[in-house]
């Protein structure tokens, strides 16, 4: 049953909640913590795992669920929320990587307790924090021993057409580029930040009209569609977001999320 007195705010982390230098401003932290203390659900959402969001989750006084790995993993650190998991079929991933390998500089995948690294490209390391994880290095076909949560690629040069063709050969996988870079990632059909937010709303009984969402990238699109109050960040490079949703008055380097929410929550 919907609870009209409760609100939920889903916030992408990089490029949205965090400033361009990846810091969380004291002003934004204080504001969102105050909303959390009022009983408003603050749901952090990222392509990253929980261990990369833990400090922000705690700084904002969050409780309950958060969205990790672009919607493939939903859970609450204290175990109070039903866990939701979706992983990539390992064999299909390996087939895709075998075809794509001549065009790749590096690949990393994340499993339950291990990071799998193919190639010595350290450019991928920041996306996969090492804390508490085993590191397995080698050729992916030899080292990937489980269905992973995430697979990130670094290409030798950007070629959207080539990788789109390769991905179409594998209907259980999706492929998408990261805006303005040679990084890309695999995704699962039907799994997104939006599907994760839909799951969370249903469990908590929060209607769409009581849901706010903020994002800056193409992978935030489905999440914003799930919200009655969606916002594309002013600093976004996503044409899809900027043309489809209201744009925040200020960007992520100007406490844009907090500024926009202050119009709705009165302080």
C-alpha cells in the first residue's frame, strides 16, 4: 500500500551527487542528512559497488537500500531490505570478449569477492576499489570463474559501430559507451538503475509522484523515468537526459542536487 506521506530521492553518485573533484560538499551532506532524519529515503545509485559508496552513504545518514552496479545489485548494509541480484552469464561474456579482444586495451570484471583483471591497464583500476577483494590477474578466459556483477572495457580507440555489431551477436548482453571516453561496459537486458528503483519503490510502497531522481549520464535514463520528479544535471553531457527532463538550475559543482531539492522541501 502506498504511503503518501513518504518521499524517496534517488541520486546518481559520480557527476551528480559528487563535485567534479569527486568530493561530497559539506553543504550537500548536511542538507541530505537533514532530509533523511525527516524520514525521507535517500537512495544512492551508481555503477560502482557498495564499498565505493560506503563513505557517502554514511555521511548522508542513509538507511535502507542503495543501487549498485547499475541496478544489478540492490541491498541495505544492515540487511533490513530484501536483496536483489542479477549477474552476467560468464560463458556469454567470454564469447563477447574473445571477439572483442583485438580492439581492447584492458578488461576488468567484478564477482562476489574477487576482481578479475585482463591486461595491465591501470586506467580501469579506479572503477574497481580493491578493499576487501581478491585480485586475480591473467587472461579472462582462464581466470573468470563466476558470473560477474560488472564488466568494464577500455578500447584501443573509440569505435561505437564495431562494438555495437559485436554486441548484437550476443542477445543476452547489452553494450554501452561512457560519454566522451574510450571506456564502455556490458549491461544486462531489463536490468538498469530504473528496474532497481522500481523494485525499491514497490517494496517501500512509495508512489511515483513521491519519488525524485537526479542523474547526469545515459545510464540514469531509466531511473529518471521511474520518478515523478526527474532532473538532469546541468553539467550532464547526455543529450537524451537534457532533452527529456527538467534541468537543474545548478550543476554538481554548485550543490545542484541540494539546491533543487530545497525548492521542494522548504529549506
